[in-house]
């Protein structure tokens, strides 16, 4: 198997996209707000940004590599969407 690449979750992209797509929102998205919404701490988001990820995330990247596919190809909501 190939060597595991360093993986990060750039939560700032999520925040920037949300703010861009919701310009009239009463409160802009921030790291603190995002952490609250997803039930994680600010520190967890910082950890993700620096590559300290849960084992499951790394396994998902292995699945993408093995299947030559994107996460959206094999992760689906219970209703199939």
C-alpha cells in the first residue's frame, strides 16, 4: 500500500464558503460557531487544520485512494442522496 499522505481538513474553506453563500446572515460563520454547530471544540478544528485527524478520516482517504473515487461516491445519506 502507498505511504499515507499528510491530510488536513481546512475548516477555513468551509467558513469562507458559508459566509460567501450567506451574505445576509445575521451572524457570520466563525471557527467558534462552526465548532458549536458540529459539536466539536475550537481546539479540535485547529487539530484538523494541522493534520491531527481521527483514524476514521484517514481510513476514508485510504478508501478513496484504493477505489480511485471521491468521498461523495461512497458516503451517502440514509435516504440514498
